[in-house]
């Protein structure tokens, strides 16, 4: 049984998580930005990661000169918690590392099997 498929799907899921978290962090002060989240699902081949809109709403700041301001001078900002995003980025890094270890272990098992044959 190959460890490549599940490990690569895990690496791709970690990549999706890191990209989404980086986008959320970069747009934390962008009026009208809709934060995203990643939902991971186990599959027979490994893991699937899908981006979805993040719930959590928004908050308003008073900037009457902004082109994004409403009639009251309020600008809707995304409710992004930078601490949570930092934790998401650390989790993605750990997911990368774990899946790399899986690839390396599979390589070692393959080499050991070749010595037996």
C-alpha cells in the first residue's frame, strides 16, 4: 500500500489551510472582505480540503470619507481574529511536517521491502 496518495493529499490540504489563513490575515482590515475557512474531510484516498465562507460576521468603524462607507459613515470590516489565524498557520505547518514524515516513513518501508526481495 502506498503512502504517497494520503500524504500528498494531506500536504495539499495543509497548503489550502495556509493560503486561506494568509488571505484572511492580509485582508483583516479590508472593507467588505468575506473571511474564509477550510473544512477538511477524510476520504479513502486521504483528506479533502474545501474553502467555505467563515461565519462570525463583521464589525463597523466610523470612516465617513471612505468610499465603502454607508450613509451613516460606517464601514463594514471583516471580523477576523488574528490570534486564531496565527494558530491556523501553525496547525498547517504541523500538518505539512506530519505528512512529510509519512512520506519519509513510506520511503523507508519501500527500501526495506526491496532488500527483502
